[in-house]
C-alpha cells in the first residue's frame, strides 16, 4: 500500500515528500497510522551526517498514532490501540540492559539498518531511527510501540516519544535536581522547554533559560523559567550574578555545541552538576585544564534519551499531564502538514521556535 513520506535520498540533501510502498506487518511487527510526529533537532543531525544513518531513509523518530494491524506474535497492542513510538527499544540482553541502563542498549538502533519499505520505483528504504515517523503510516518492530497512557491526547502523545522523555529525564534522572536547587537550561527548543517544565516540577527555586534568540523568552517563561539570558560572551557571569555569585547547582545543555557546553560548565557552582543533552559533531571540541577540574569539583555527564526507560517513565509523565503540571502543548510552536517538514528544518537551522508538530 502506498503512503506519503518524507525521504532523505542522500546525506546532506533536502527531504523529498513522495509516495512509498509500505508492506503489511510481518511477525513481531505492527503497522501504525500516524496522528502526529515532532520535528526534532536529531532529525536534522541525521540529515546532515552528524549522526550516521543508512540512506535513503524516512526520518522522524518522535511520533504517536493508531495501530492498523499487527503481525504474528504481537499481543501487547491490537488494531485500534493508540501508541507512542519508541525509537530506542532495549533488547534486554546486552550488558547495559543487564545493568538496568536500558537507554544505553547496545542494540537499540539495530533496526535502522533494515529495509522496511521501498520507493515507488523499487529503491530500498531504511527507517531512520527505527520508526520512520515522517510518514502517513509506518511499519515497526512491536518493541517500538508502547500504549498511550490514559488521559493524554494522541496528538500530544507524540511529544512523549523524545522531547519530553529527554528533557524530563535529563533533570530527574541524570542531573537529579532536588527541591530548592537552582537550574540553568541552555537551548530553548523542544527538549529545553521540556527540561524547564521538569525543573519546575522538581521544585527548583530559580530556573534560568539561556538561548541565542531573545524571541524565545515568552516560551521559556511559560514553561517555568524565572529568568532569561540571551547567550553572549558574558552568559556565565550573568548567571553567577543571578545566583549570589555562586553559579547554579545544575546546568542542562541542550544545544550540543562546544561553546555552550563550556559556558554551562562555567555557569555551574563549585561542586555542581552539568548535564549534556545536546548532540554535537566530532568537530565540537571542549577543553578543560587539570587544575580547574580539581578546583571546581564539578560533575560533567552525558545524557542519552534522558537516561529514561520509556515503559517506566511514560506513566509517570502521564500523571503529570493529568495533574496539570506538564503542558505538552506548550512545547509546540507550530502545527504543520507533512509538506511543511522541509521548511521546519530550515527554521531549526535558523534557531527559531520550540517544536514543530506534524499533524496527519
């Protein structure tokens, strides 16, 4: 059956909106009709080669929809069920999974190398980060679908698949923000907005949002920021000035740039924690000297997928949504059609907005 999708023909090329031939689900697979998909900066990193992906591919890894049909052996979801797509399913057998660190699963992205569909002229297509959410419908491994929690609208649930899990997890699982602590979030995109809300939920006393764009201040404050700093050469000094010259207890970096990581580190108090969520390229080199590492006693840590276990964390996030503590719609700056994805990529490159949501 043919459906429309956003195809990346080769690395570095624009996405092409075209028809693809999607097969029926095989054993252990599910076919999902997409309700919505978020346009994430990670998709941009795939398209420009920062993260490697087999091509041609259908991108999109943050989505939710309705199960159309299932293959043999699939019993945890049925046709008609609303599901969230999980782009990094854990295998349960590798070393990381045995330690309970499912977000570091060695086999999570093995499905991205599979051929899951074909173009109308017969060219093999790969499923981006496993799920190929930039399409009207997709076929995925059953391990990539999780039931939508009660009380979460299907369209909003798409954001749970990446931005919210990542931002929430960075604050609660990686940085482990405690009641009364001070927090700075660098980068007010979809993940950054989720991190700001998560810091508010954690009870942070001061939440500083940092971004290169002054236009994002309203978005940031609506998400929970108490202060807003437009990024500059004096950002770290400004943040220390907002925190009694100490620096914040926790800095969460969501941009993946060397200068931002270094500034987040410099903005953190002695003994504080800096968590890096943003995905940067190999050319983004961050340097520290041995004396400062000793003297400041700070912790610098990476954070993959918010250090989350989606099966565990989705119900928790749904509880916050139902209680009004987490506003998923606040992450969305524009709702677009499938045809609007290329323009949304251009907006990301220009540093505009929080999260474009493709509504099918």
